[in-house]
């Protein structure tokens, strides 16, 4: 998950190939269950087992790239949050366990 514009978030399925990291946006905003019925009008919660990473995948994002070559320009155009990073461009990686889930990738 990546925080975007301070409070927004988006979730990626990251694939590692021989030469690239490929990020597919698989979910947009995620919130928590609330007792406030107005908050629950927005479909922000994740259904299913929250310990299972596949529960965070929203099928509409997968449908949006179905049949598209992940190495093509069309993949990046299908969702502007999708990304590809050549492994040769990665200079350093670090993990800060103080920030739950926020890894740092420098390119």
C-alpha cells in the first residue's frame, strides 16, 4: 500500500521478473468499518480475511488490464498508477520497520 497525497492510499500487486518490478494498482481508497452509517455509504472497507493479501485485490482493476502485455505502453496507460521499474535502475533498498508497511525504494 502506498499513501498518496497525505491521506489517500492505493494498493499494488507487485510482480518481480528477471529484469523489472511491475506494480499493478489493485485497490484505491481503503477505510475501516465504522458505526457511522454515512461513512459506510462509501465502499472503502475490504471484505474477507484481512490477513490474506488477495483480499485487498479489487477485481475491477484486474479486469482493466486483462489481455494487456505488462511490458507494453498500454499497461501504463490502462491505469496511470501502474508502474514498471528496471532492476538495473534500483540503487538501494531499505526497510524502516518503525513505519508499518512503508518500505523505501530508491531509483
